[in-house]
């Protein structure tokens, strides 16, 4: 009260009305001049590459877009939402706020789009943390090495293609071979604390079916699903892929072990191809511009382990092989970047083997570092016997193979049914890591006894015909 009496009316007015006005930076708005396909051209706009802009429509609504290029006085933008209601001369306003969303444990069990908005019709979650959409880069020398296996609940993968905690694996499959079912099994059965699922470029019907049938209420309770169906603009599909990775990074930074499942990396590459071609990039291999082959490593390298004692992101990316061709440009590029690949065979699926994992064509590059020498030797023996049986299958089928001609082939024949049963697994029955390794050890233990017993009974007729 004493200070109020001592001050003059002029001083009190200056307190509430300062003589110096705050400095406000001017914002240069632009005007829409051309729309060709998914490319929007604007003039008079001052915005940097990757900056968000708002196109003001006649009805007052705003359509968000992102700057993807510029030439001379023109700025090229790509829409994040569908193009509806655009007209020539519409205002284009650059946005200064950072793109991001709130995050907390309340995010678990939710389904969101590439902008971090809910798709499940539920109220938006609360959270004091804010996740920026820009990626966090980790010094490669500060990453903790992969030294522990991750249990995914699938017997063939746990025993023969063991995945390490922090590994990045590609799931190569054509259409209709069962990759979504396998992803759902790993989501429900894994020991990872948090699961982040990115459904990129899938049909809208498949998004609903994956959440209801493959994921289920149990899997959804500890998962975050980021969905961008095939009818979304390519930039939204790109955003959804990056947001799924960013959410996984958020939980990893909090010390959690995260399993990131992205279906599919091929749709991510196709979205970048649409953007690159629309902005004038030259097509190279099968129409893919050079930016595609630089974007894929930038996305994949964000997964993995954090600092020692911190969390981890174990990432599994599905790669669609057109016509079951493993030499597809995207499949070939990702196979060189990832730490292993699991191949699903259409031939095995047609024979009724589910999951249709082609053990011979698959490999886990970190398996020697996370399993015992005994399990590694047994897995290699399993592959050798499968290859040996496949090489002699035609002779065996026509009865031209004589039992006893090759001991390895004899063991492959004796074990063929057991090995096939070992790989097959119902989608509702998990097999943990300990059970899988014990079953693999028991497989070869019983095989040795059966082979020895057959050799001790030379008078017993062979089920195979002797011949040349």
C-alpha cells in the first residue's frame, strides 16, 4: 500500500501500458496458385523445408500441409489431409508452433492417426510430457550392445531365429501368407513391456480386423496403435510411420523395453515415392526416386538400444515382396540395413504350415550373441537337415533313394514330420523361450534314439523302396 501511495498516476499507467511495444515478427502469408495431383503450389510464402502451413478454406476450416520443396518464387506443399474445398487464391499461412502431442501411460490402449489424434472415438488422453514429432538421434557409440534374447512367444522364432532385445528384423512376405496373424501372435505373447503397432497403408477393413481379432483386448491393453489406411494422403502415411517410431522412442527413453511392429515398411517407401515423384525427383530403380533409399535408413536406425541401463526398441518391419520376389528393390535395400530377416513362404502356407516361416531362407544376425553355443549348434543342425531333405525330396518321392546310403539324409527323413510339427504352432497357444529351447533339444535327443534303434534292427523292412 505504501508503494502505491509513493508512485504517481503516470508511473502507474506506464506499468500497465509500457511505452515500448513488444516486437512482433511479421508473417508472410502466401496464396494458392496451382494444384496438380497431390502437389500444391503457393507464391508469396516464406517458409522453410518441412514447416507446417495452414490453407484457409472458404468455410473457415484449415487444411494442414507441409513444405516439401521450392523453386524460384514458388513453394511446393503436400497435404496431410484429403484435398477437399480448395480454390485458387486461398490463403496459405505458415505455422510457427512445433508439431507434437501429449504422452503418458494413458496413451496405452489407444488408436491414433499420424497427427496424434484419437481414432477410437474416446476422449483425448491427459499427460504432462510432450513428444515432439522430430526424431531423437542417438550417438551410435552410446548404444548398448545387443546381449539378451527377447521372448516373442513363437516357437520357431524363439528357438531357431532368436531375436535379441534391441534388434531390427524384417518380416518378408507376399500377400495372404499370414504376416498379420504372426504379428498378432508376437504382440500378445511377447515379454516386452510396451508394444507400438504401426499400420501403414493397410486397407481400412484390415485395420479394424487386426485390432479386434489379431491383437485382441489383451494385446491392446499394453499397446499403442498408430493407423494410417491406404486412402490417406502419402504425407499422412509418412507421418504415421514416424510417429509410431517416436512413440516407441518416448517409452524407451523412460527405461521400457518396447516392441515396435510396423506393417509395412514397403508402404512407407511407396508414400515417399509418391512425394518424391510429385516434387520432380527422377525415378531410378522401378520408379523409386533416390530419396526413398535415404529415408528408409533414417527411419530404421532410430530403433535399437539406448544407453547402458536404459530401455530398448526391438523393431519388426514387414516388407511386401511383389510376386514373392525377394530381389525387389525395397526388399533388397532393407535386407542390407536390418539385423536379420524372417521369410514367410507361400509354398509352406499352401501346404498348411502356419506360421509359414521358411527356416532355410531366414536368419537372425545377432542370434550367436544372445543364445548358448548348444542352442546355436542345434539350430544349425535343424537347417542342415531341412536343406538335405529338400535336396533329396524328389528321389524320396519316387522311391529312388536307398535307406542307409547317406546317414544325414536318413536322419532328415526320420525327423521330417517332427521338424514340421516343431515349426507349426496354433495362433492361440504361446511357447515361451525356455519351452522352445527345451523342445529343440528334445527333438534331436529323440532323433538320435530313433536312428540308433533303426540301425540295431537290420531285418526290419524299410518304408522306402530300394532302387536307383
